[in-house]
């Protein structure tokens, strides 16, 4: 039993050493040897083809690398021409702004009523048509008729049980969306007011 555990520990030690030893050696290895080999190869290539090298260097713009190479991972700094066509991978794909006019003050009167915040208090039949009594969250009461323009839509139809609005908004991608919203005086069970 003891022999089995000792053997297992010995094998685990060898496996771990095989995994971590190359990484430790590569961090401690001097960087001058590979650079010297690359410099010797590039000098030999430049001597062999001086005219072709001069033509390719004239065609390609050279970018000077900044002295601070610690800004990017791996010690490399991206130039402006390399990142010009690339999108930031951490920026959202969907428009995160709720509404472009969210910070703007609403106009006074019926024109400042937002359909999502309106509460229908009642409806009245008159000689000129139907009139709806609505209120906003500030408890201001307004009388609206069919065809009246509100902040984000129109009054489409007024019935004895509620009001139908045509709401105009934008989706997350900025496309115009038009939907019909019906607000009742007394909400039916399960219906959102």
C-alpha cells in the first residue's frame, strides 16, 4: 500500500515537472539569442536582394512603435491603421439608450402625455363624438378626443370601456415601431393597465 502511494506521488511529480518546467525555462531564457539569429537572417536577406527590399519598403508605410510597449498584452502596441477597421469587442451591439428625448422636458398640455403613463378615468358620449377623461402620474386631468396627438402617439378610438392609442416608438436597433395600445377604464383580470 505504501509502495503504491509513493509510486503515485513520484509519477505525479514527474508529470507536474514536465508541465511546468518548460514554462519556467522559457521565462528565464535570455532573449538575445533569438534576436541575434533573426538579425543575422535579415542581414543576409537584405544583402541578397537589395533592390527588391528597397521597392517593398518604399511601397509599405512604416510605423514607429512607441517606447511604452506595456500598454497591450504580449508587449505589442497596436497602431492606428491596424485598429481602424476593427470593432471594439466589448461595445454593445444593441442601442442601450432608452430614448433620445428622455432628458428633454415634455411639452405642456395634451402634447406632453406619454401613452405608457396615462390612466383612463372615464369616457363620455357627447354630440360631437366620444371624449375620454385621462390623467397623468402628476394627477393632472385631461379631456382627449379621437385623433388628438399625444407625445408618443395618437388617440385612435374611444369606446365606452376604454381608449385605443397608436403608439410610435423605436426598438433597441433604432428602427421605428408602431403598436396599438388599449387602456381600459376597469382592467380585465390578467391585463396590464
